[in-house]
């Protein structure tokens, strides 16, 4: 059974850093496309970043230069390093597996809440 | 960057049919996928590709596409279909992704 479990969210001050983790089971992270998607309170879904099986990474303009997506193959875990956090980064962050051929997000974690506030 | 536009809200009588649309330039090149999200829950994929349903998704959900518009149709809407629905596709570059603005479906 495919499972994704995000951890690492919490309250952080503006300008601070946080690292989110997404532990996967039931499939191999390094063989798949993996992505982060966020949802601000009461708002819609916003794509954040993707890492392809070959290692290429891409980011939304809103986080480029501040966030870094990575993976640890030995732990079968996806990460999102978030630096220079802003109030507008406050959201529930979901990790999701991306089906490469059609680009659909076929499995999602339960999400972890990041609150950026002083 | 690409944008996908959806109507903010639609309503449907129980057992009737409702169509949700998603418009954007990237849909001329890439199929849309559709997600259902209920309050406090993660999104769930309901339609992907040309018109494919993941295992466990009822066949009252179907998808179609024409030009720059993709549609999700719920035929015979049930009370449990009341939720927010989002479309998504690759953006025009093919390497990034974009989500639609979301549609709140109310079943009357």
C-alpha cells in the first residue's frame, strides 16, 4: 500500500528556516517524480516544486531561490528545505507522487501545517 | 507562468448532472487531471489522462477536453460528491505544474 507521511511543520518566525520531510512506503521515491503542493488557509492548491527520477528539480516562481527539494534514497524520503520564510508561505504542505506520463498527482500525504508568524 | 481558470462555485440537485470546466492555454498541449478535496482532507485524484479513473472512483465521474478547456462531469451527483474540485496540468514549459483556481460543488 502506498503511503506518504509528512512531518516537520510548525510555527516559525519570518526570515527563518524549516525542513519538511515526507516518508514514503509502498514504492521507491527515487524511481518516481515527487512533488510538493501547498494550500494557504481557505485558499486553493498551489504547486511548489518537483524532483524528477533523474534528479532534475523545478520550482514555482514564488519559492525559487528560497526552497530546495531533495530526496534521500536510503531513507526513501522526500524533503523540502524552506529558507527566508515569509508570512505568505503559511500553508498546509502536501507531498505527492506524480505519474510521469500524464502528470497527475496520484498519491498524497495528509499534509503538514507551516505557520510563519512573529 | 500558466494559469488554469475555474468557476468558483456550482450547485447541482441530488441525482442530477453537473459539469465543471477548467480553461487555460496549457490544456491545448497537456491533459488535465481532476482532484476532489473535502474539508480537512488531502486532495484525491478522480480523473487523469484522456478520461481515466483511478481504482475506487465511481464511474459517475468522467472527463473530457476540447481546445483550451477541460471538463469534469458528475452524472447523478450524490451527497458525498459535495466538495472542492481542482484541475491541474503541466504548464506550457512541460517541466512545471499548475493547479486551477478550484470549484466548490454544492449538492442540493
